[in-house]
């Protein structure tokens, strides 16, 4: 019996039986990368509209790039507010020369927002905090960031240094005719950035005078 076991072992070492079907085949290796996995739907889309009723206790409305803070005591009654992030500057208000920055190929639209409400005046100023610049890095092109505000009567442009990441606007009132969605009052806020040299050249090409924050007609 011992000799039989030794003989069989020797035959295996010498390769006897290689021609048998299936002999010497290797099992396929399973690779985790080739295994089917559940498809990821990606991160949820950022909200573009927030709408809620706020009373005298105050509250904060938030969207990516903007937050509106209603302090306690700013309202005497419950008021409904709507904050939305827009994909383009609305056709109303009208677009005049102050928005020439939009025609520049190098311009960057940081955010376009509209705040709407049925209230026009507040007992305490509401705060609007905007993201206007990425973290500051010295050097490179001189970039101008401008916040354009439409209050129903006209545009106000405010230049923000590129060293500041945020800008805070305090308001005791909203503009009539600037709201949307059935709200009579509101504000439209547009944050744009562009190289200053491009702004200056475009302004001159239009026959205007570059003030550092807007292009004024001569």
C-alpha cells in the first residue's frame, strides 16, 4: 500500500494525466473592480428655493452662497418670505449698462438671488450675507467683485475687495416691484467677478468711463 501511494505521487510530479479534460486549468480570479456595483446617483442637488413664514421671533433663510437673517423683533406679525437662487439675471428689472460685465468671456457669475416678501419695512434691519469671493490668494490678475442690487427703482453697485470672502448688506426695507411669485416687495442681488483690465477695456470700447466698480456713460 505504501508503495502504491508513493507511485501515485511520483506520477503526479511527472505530469501524468495532463491531457485529461479540465486538467491543469486555473479558476478565474475574482476582481472587485469588475464586480457589478450599485450605481451612485451622486450628491443631492442643492436647493434653489426656500420659502417660509417668519414671525417676531426671527429666523434665517439659507441657500448656497447666501443667507438672510431676520433678527428677533424685526417683525410684529407673521410674514412669508421667499429666497431663490436664479440661473440668470431676470429680464425684469431691465438690464442696463451696469450689467455690461456679463458680456465678458472671462467674467464669473458667483450668484444671482432674489428675496421676496409681503413686508416692505422692518423694525430692525435684516442682514443679507453673500459669498462674493473664493479664499484669497495673493498674486495673479487683479479681480473686481461687484454686488449689484435692484430695489425696484434702480441699481446700486457695491465693489468688494478680492481679499474679502463675504459681504453683508443691512436693510430696513425691501423695494416695491422687486419681488416675485406674487410678493410685492423684494431685492435682486447679483454677484459678479472679472479681471479689472478686461472690465476697463470693455468699458472704453463702449465709450464709457470705468469707475472701478461700474461703467459710467460719459
